[in-house]
C-alpha cells in the first residue's frame, strides 16, 4: 500500500506559475514511475508528465517547455513546476505512482489538487 498526498494547487492568472507537490508514504526510489495526470471539465483524464525510476522526465506536447517534473528522493516527493499557465490548463491534477508488487504493476493515486487559471 502506498498513500499519496497532493498539495499546491490554486488560482492563478494566465501567464502565472504554480508548483504542486506529491508526497508518498514510502520510498519513491522503488517505484517504476511517478507522474501527474489531469482531469478537465470534460471529465477525461489526461497524462501530463512522468518521471521514470531512473529520473528521466517525459511530457505530453501540450505542456512540453512549460512544465517541469522533478523529484526529491529524500523527501519522497515529486513536484510539477508549471509556468506560463493558460486557461486550458485548468483541471484537477492527480499524482500517480506505478509500483511493481510481486509480478504485477499497480497504480496508486493522490486525492487531487485543483488548478484554476483565470483572470
């Protein structure tokens, strides 16, 4: 079992920045990947960014160059630095951890943090 706690969302004006974080209840170095997803008003869940076990980041095109995912293995926390935000980034952002348990991969989720970009 892994518990994830997402924090750091909020209301920001277009062009602004936010830095949500996600803290895990155990060492993140054992996870296959950790990442951020978002659910917009359409209710579709979209993958945004992921950081691999080796520390390599990957992004969808819509956030490439604006968002940066990083991790602190001492604090068991990942971050999503979000710059140049626009209204289309408005969503609930969820942290995900993919964990290998025995022979199966399992996903654990944070509770989500709301990001609203509006003037």
